C-alpha cells in the first residue's frame, strides 16, 4: 500500500463492529475512540465518515434493521398459514432478552431523536414503516383467506405494534416479572382473543 497507509474498513464492517460492541459491552462502552480501536481507525476518521455519534448509531440501526428485514421477508413469504407467519413476525419483533443489542440501540436512537433533524426522523419513520407495511399485508391476507376476523388491517397493525413495543421495552430493559416467554404468551393470547376467525 502506498505510503504504508491502511485503507479504511468497509462501512458494513464498521457497523457490524459497532453492533458487536453493543452486544458484548453495552451501549455505554461504544465510543468513537473505542470503535476506532476495534476497526483500526482513528476516532477522527470515524467522525469524518459518520459526522457524529448520533449518525453512527442511526446508521448502525439501519444496518441491523436491514438484516431483520431480510429475515422478516423470508418468514412472511414462506408457504404457511397466516397465523403461523404472524407468530413468526411476533417472535422476530420481541427482544431476545434483557439488553438485546438491537433493542438497546433502537431505544437509544429514539431517545436521541428528540433533537434529531428532519432527515433522521424520516429515516426512523422508514424503519417503523417497513415493519408496519409487512404486518398490514399479512393481516389483509389472513382476513381475505378467512383465517382472521374482518378487522381493518392498518388500524389493527397500529394497535398490535403498540402492544408489542410496550411489552418489548419491558423485556429489553429487564423489568422484573416481564421476560420474553411471558411477553410472547401475552401476545399470542391477545391474537387468539381478537383476531382468530373462529374466536
């Protein structure tokens, strides 16, 4: 390499390293300096590429959401009853447990969004919109096939996601008495009571 200079690692490598640091050490340990050491870059170079820690966090969340979106697409397009795929959607939505790295990052980005600019807010809305659109399509399919009651898919999706968000936050922050199995049981009971066509 000319002049002995080391090339910057690809953007995805930096974002993956940031996510791994959150998973292993917690969000509070993710600093530009620490991440720079992890990927062999100076904190100055990271600031040059990402401009701010807020932008680094948002890009890391977008990268993580891209991976979740691909997994969600695989789950929702497989040949299976709508209810089975809806359970898979819920399972993917709910955090793995206390300090789930994706949810930890999601909470931090939303907390910082109080002072975010319009571009950042639109990008966050795009993340939420993808989850919402996929759920609406699945609910509409289930209704059309007679698997689900005749609900308004958009309104039902908004309410279901609000329920999942609230319960998921409890899991992610480690609220005593609220773990992943309990949350999944609550969600499935709610779906049984409000959505099944023969309920």
